[in-house]
């Protein structure tokens, strides 16, 4: 009996010891993250706990998207992005760089004058990503400053020379009479008296010297007076800048407020872009969503252009309220850049999706209400049948349902997008599409005073032209995003 109890006690103690060892191993495994293989005493596999975010970033290896960015300029220049030299941009040839989305700073240095322009730009996926380097504006301003400084220095030097010449005479006269105190009372003595004191060599020298100096003073003053007057004339002549937006803050505010007051608020919406019934194959229908924006009620007028740019390129110049025409896409961008500098706003050209959306807002019911396409065009557009082959003041025809004038007539309008015939085929459902990232021609939308074909007034019709090209029936209007 005692032997049985002893064996039972030993068994209980052994079981308790094994249980404690097992608990100890599991506790260590939980704390260290190390597990022991079941059939091996020496084989140990480390299994660290996984941090999901670090693990995903490490194993997916996501790379940044590179987008084409167009750089155009009106002055040949060296281009730097950040501190890195990216090559030369010429007036006659654009330059493309591949950059990931983000905010950048470029520096452009003129090849001829070494003037510099430094500005920020943003690269976004889905945007047109076009940067216009308005270096010529900087060069012109600096040239005017340099010319002004040059003229000022010339005037200062002439005044200094004239002043010196006037001072020389009294100095010479004082020197002349210094050595001989008796001559102090004889300063009015004529030249014959001067010869009488020739025995004094020092006095003789100082009496002889002033005679030729007096002639030099007369000739120098006579010669200097004429260029001095010419410089005065150059300073007085008004410069071309006086035709641009007035530097008077109140006048600027009036000008900008007038433009802002003509912006129409367009609500966000969906529509079918394109037209499968069109004869061309570049209008494949596809759904598009357009965000809210401000759309100019009128096309940019000749007066507005001249206020900003200082000249009028239009063919029909006798009409300040007519739309500006005969401007290239590049010149339209130049206008917008300068307007944004003065207004501190972000005006831009509309995308062709935005343009078509606004043109189609009324739909077929708007056209039917006016009695069909032919009557609708007559009421809302200037075309070859009623325009007398020239532009007309903006806003004289009937607007569309959104309150936008001359959208289908008067002048055709530049859009922001590059043209690509197959772009619609690749397009899926999109929001605010920006068109292809590169190309050779820019999109033009809408008919003009010079068009007669009914097809030219379809809202979905696409036309195109090289960005440096001009036409007497092409202008533009501006839009602005709603923050």
C-alpha cells in the first residue's frame, strides 16, 4: 500500500513538471515570436509579426507615373527645372519633358539678354500640363529699365560736365590773381594790361591759360546742349506700356470686375460627348462628367485684348466690342498669362469637353423650341448668310439656355486640348477629361461668320489647327474653375 502511494506521488509530481515546462515554452514563443518545429529539438524557424503597411510598400514596389509636360516660349531660353538643366526651348519649337505628378519650379534664362524668369507649375494626371514661358515680357520690361537707367546716367554725366565747366572759370581766375596780391584789384583789367605783367612768369602762365579754356567752355556748352535736349524728349515720349492695363489700382479693379461679372456659373453634370452619326470617325460617343466652372458669357473682345496686350491683331479693327481674331493658340495663352498676373486669378481656355457640355446643355428640346436647327442657328449665330463676311459685336444674337452668347457663330474658338483623332475610341467614362498629353494641333470648336455648311454648327464637331497658326475667323473665350 505504501509502495502504491509512493508511485502515485511520483507520477503526480512528474506530470506537474511536464505541464509547467509546456506552459513556459508557449509563453516564450508568444513573447519572442519564435516557434519550435514539432519533431526537431534543434530546428527553429523565426516568424516575426508582420506590419501590414510596411509589408505592402516593400513588396508592391509602386513606381511614380511619368507625364508629358509641354514647355513653350516666346524667347529662346535655357530651361531649368529645380536646379537641373533640361535643355533649350526655342520660339519655333516646343519642348516636352517627362515628369511625375507634383509641384515644380522652373527657371528660364534668355539666350540673348540673360534675363531670367522663375515660376512654379503643377503637373497633374489628366490635365493638359502645358507651361508657357512668357520670357519676352520680362526681357521687354528689363530693356525699358536698362534704357531708362542709361538715359538717366547720360543726363547725370552731362549735368556733371556742365557743372565742372562752370566751376573751372572761377578757379582759374582765383589762381591767376593769387601769386600777385596787387592783381586782386585788377581783375577787370583788359587783356592789354595782362601783357604788362608778363615779367612775372607764374602770373604770365596763369593769364595765358584761361584764354583757350574760355573757348573750350563755349564750344563744349554749345555741343552738350543739343544732346541734352534730345534725351529730355526721349524721356517725355509715352511708351507702349501706357496702352496696357492701367497701373492705377482702381482702373485695374474695374477692368477685372467687368470680366468676372461676365462669367456664367455652370453646374456639374453628365452628358454623352461625341456623335456616332457624324461623317468623321473622331466623334465616338462616350459618357463624360463635367465639374462646376465659370464660363465666359462672351468671346474675348478686341478692347479686352488691347487693354492687356497693348495692340490689336484683328482684321476687323473698327469694332472694339467685336471678338478678337487673327490670334494663334500661343498668343491666346500669352493673353491669359498676363491677365492672371494682373488679376491674381486663374483664367484658362476651356477644354473641348467643357465647351461641348455647355453647348449641349439645352439639348434637342432647345433647338426644337426655336423651330428646328436652321431657325435656331439664325437666331443664335453669325454665319455667312447673315454676317456680311465679318465679325459682329458680341452679345447681339440670342444666347443659349445657359446665357452664353455666340457659342456656335461669330468666331470659332480655341480650346486647351491637343487634337487626336482616335482619342474618343480610347476614352472611357471620365470626369473633366483634359485630352491627350501631347500632339501637333490644338482643338477648335464652333462655327464662324465665314461658315455656310450646316454641319459646321454641330456642338460635337471637332476642328484643329497648329498652335502657332492664325485665322481671321478664330478667336477664343476664357473659363475659370470654381474652388
